[in-house]
C-alpha cells in the first residue's frame, strides 16, 4: 500500500489492522459522513481478502436488498437457488457459506449498513441473531460494518438496547481531513501544487471530504475546478447537496429548511428562533440534534448559560458554499465561474466560512496560543444585529470564539478572512472594543479578557493594532498537533 494514498488515516488503519489480526472474533463499526473515505480505508486494508462483501442500496426496499444480497452471495459460490424471503434466511445462508469455506478466519464487509435496515425488515434482529449465534470454535468471524448515517450507527447500532447491545467490539469514527491533511492530499496524491492560501480556499468550499477533493483536476485553477464541479445539475457535484440530505433523512425537506435558514443567519440562532422560523413543533425539534450528530450543525453554549442556551451554526462547508454561492449564482456551465480569491474578503460568506474552518481546528489554535495543557471550555458569543432585506446579517456580527481557560484568562477570538495582513482602522477598532466591552458586561467573574485575532496573514502593525494581545495565523492552522 502506498503511504501517500492513506493521508491522515494511519491511526484508524492500525486500529483496524489490530482488530483483524486479534485471536478472537471482532465486530468493527466504521462510521462518518458520506465521502469521508470509510469504504476506501477498509478496501485498502482488506484488498481482495473479504470472504463476503455487500453494499446496501439507498431507498431500496427489503425485497430488493435481499435479492442483491443473494446475488452477491451467489457470485462467491454460496447461497441457495431461491432468493431468501427474510434477513434471517439471508444471514443463515451466509453463515452456511462461510463455515463451508473451512478457513480459520473469515472476513465479512457490510457497507452502508443503515440502508439495509429498511422499515419492518427485521434487519437488526437478524444481524444480532447472526452475530450472537456465531459460536464456531473452528472459525473466527471478523465483521466490518460501515455507515454514512452517523445517527443510525451511533443510536441504532452502537446504542442498541436489544440483541446488538455491547456487541460492537470497536467503533471507528472517520473525521474529515484537517487543513494539513488536505494540503498533503491535494499536493502529494493529486499533484495540484496548491499553496496554502489555495488549499484554504478549497477547504472553504469543499471541506476536508476526500470524495469531493478527489474530483479536482490537475492543470486547472480552483475557480475552473469549482465551475466544472457545480456548474449545472449534471456536473459531478451539481446535485450532491440535495442527495446528501435525501440519503440521510426520510423527510429531508424539513432538515433542508433548517439548514437554509441557518445559511442566512450567520451569527447563529437559538433553538427557539429556529423552531419559530422553520415552524418546528414537538418531536420535530429532534431535527437539530440529528443535524448536529451528522456534522452539519455545530451547537455552542453561550458563556455561563444553561443547556437550552445553545446557539446553532451551520458548519458543513459544502452546504454553506452551495447555498451561499452556487444556488444563487448558477445558471449554466458556460457562465458559472466563481473565485473566492476575487471576492471581497469581508464578504459575509467568506468570513463565516473561515470562522467554521477555525472552529474545526481548535487543537491547532490552542497549540498556537501555547495553552494546549491548560483546561478550557469553548463558547460562541455574538450580539443581535438587524437583518437586511434578504434576512441576512452583516459580517460584523460573526460569532466570536471564547476560550474560557482555567488559568483565569479568556481569549476573545475574532476570526477574519483576508488575503493580506488584516488592517484595523479607527472604526473597526472602536467596534471591536465595544464588542469586548459588551462581552465583559454579559459574563460574570474577574477573568482577564485577551483580544485574539485569527486571520491568515496576521494584523498590520500600526496605532490600532495594540489592542490585539495574541494572533493565530494560517500557518498555525496547518500545523500538526503535537502530543503533550
């Protein structure tokens, strides 16, 4: 296996390898959002070794799934002549086939497990019966299951109160690439030779999702690549936004309504505000928790507020980019071109997208500030702002990141996207001082509040920059986090 092809997955790969080589049967669950590289990780380790492999089909009923499962088993030389009528029959045939191989160890790979668990199919019960009934002393069973629905994998599989309770021997969450890993992937694997600013611009649009990054073509600018990927509904990622939500949620329209509302509400919104604007009632409010679990939203506590004081932000880069830039601008592949580098760096979308990138790199920020070993809590803080005619808020109301440290210090972090040194003029200095004063009044305690600027190329040094006590630069966000 070429090391370059496994950027950023060394720990997960080693863990999976240990489980496959252990002297006992293992049930390993690998989960993470669509396109993050779960199937690729397993295939890189197993190669042609799985004794059986089946991938679930999105929105396919139980009868279709059983037919496909049976066909996959037949290709391996197993299965009866008749298509199984239930998952119990299907797993019984699978067990018979595996034991008939006469091997000391058999490996089964079930991909997109949540798609197999259709309504009233008894899939989970059959899977539990298959695993719990594997009592062969001659043959070890290594069962690897993947799923793109994080909610299903954590609630229905890992959190199952029935026959699957405690049966998963190891769960592996596969996170998106960091900026550093994205840089390595784009340059070492894809050969794009992007500088760090270009890597950041790419991350603002696509996030650290390998499937999206893989679509970029060498020899083309990022602007042309994005145009080719999103130009029309027939482009490689033209319908990805809608499919992403349809594949995860039954009634995806309600979820999309929340996501679209938060894409216009860049200072974040409370549970009550979202419920009122999106007309969510009763159990529908669970939509927020599910979107958070699927890594589309991020919920931050307001300093010294209770749990219900959470503020929700849209943190999925693709969703934010699509709704803010693609959906409004796309008309045809011929004239659809976008370039972050040519847009106003103070544009609300660019600042907000950069803010979300920073929030995804909190370990790097702590390391840059020299507080990795200091206990701290993280909050988001912003002040209400008037809306414009579209319902959007200005970039001046972007949430500040509050790092509440155990050493009696609070870092009041402003995140500003810029293509050069960030300049603080008289008006912005006054605005920043007023925001910090409002923050001090809104919290209790006597902690020192330090103004911290997170901006790619630092703050231009002049008579206004003395307000800034600490800075975090783009290179800091690309750093590898060192262990304590």
